[in-house]
């Protein structure tokens, strides 16, 4: 886990580097004013792919507790 949320800008870098199919950017552009905001409107598969790209993983249920 990271200390801070993944920003829109960080997630865009991931999409460009991996040529990962983007989630709905239309909703994102409407609701997020800058690239410094936390990423929203991504599904579980997208949320899992980003930390794998960074050499990390999503926390398990046990880690959350």
C-alpha cells in the first residue's frame, strides 16, 4: 500500500506506458479538475493492474484489518 492515493496523472502515466485500455475518461474529465486528484471510475481489474505495474499488490482482507 502507498501512503497517498494514486492520482489521475500517475494513472495516465501507467496507461501510456503499458498501453492499458483506459477506463471511462469522459466521466473522469467531467468530475476531476486536475491530474493531482485521486483516480476514480476504475474497476477492480484496473485497480489491480496499476500496483502490479509498480511491483506492488492490492492489500488482502487480512492486511486491511
